[in-house]
C-alpha cells in the first residue's frame, strides 16, 4: 500500500496529520511531508483515515 500526494491540490488543512501523525506532517512552511509513502498493514487504518478526512482529495491510496 502506498500513499500518493497530489501536492498542487493540497491546501495544508492539517486534518490528515491529525488522523495519521506517524505517516505525515506539515513542515514550517505549511507544506505536507509524507514521512512514509509505503505503508504496512499496521498503519493501513491511519493511511485510509488520512485520505478520508482530506477536504480537497489531495491524498489517495495506490
């Protein structure tokens, strides 16, 4: 499972980081950084939650 970020679409709402802080964070400039693109079964729920809460659909699972 892999998290894919559509960077131009991301508006930095921070909801994804709240849902999956082990997988992503906003940097000092408010840009989303994926700490891990490849996600194992243990973090699949977090990754799916981050995708669901994004209000601009900037994240997807591949």
